[in-house]
C-alpha cells in the first residue's frame, strides 16, 4: 500500500508538466487501477484507497470543467443547481 502511495506522489509531480489531455487519460487509468485495488485489498486498507479514489475523481472533475475546485465546493455547487431547477 505504501508503494501505491509513493507511486501516486511520484506521478503527481510528473503530471503537473503534462497536457490536460494526458492528465485526464492518466487519471482515468488511475481510477480503473484504484477500483481493481479496492476489490482485491484487505479490509484495513480499503478506506485509504477510497480516499485516493475520491481525490482522483475531484481532480478529474476539475479538469473536465476547467475549474480548480475541491470536494466541498463541488457539493455546494450541486446543491444550488438542484434547488434552481424546481
């Protein structure tokens, strides 16, 4: 598990220099990898893997929408949209 975390940190610094398309492709592959790791992981490490998956999803969402938002901002924004549709 610590190997996966160090690999993530190494790739994070590498991703900063790549194009948005390369970063999106990398993040989509990382999501698939994390999904497989969650299925195969022992119970003790599943929470950490889900945290990494959530961080990856938030970063991917910010790339798709061109915004640098965090998880909390995303939740608040969605709440406003739901209320305005009624």
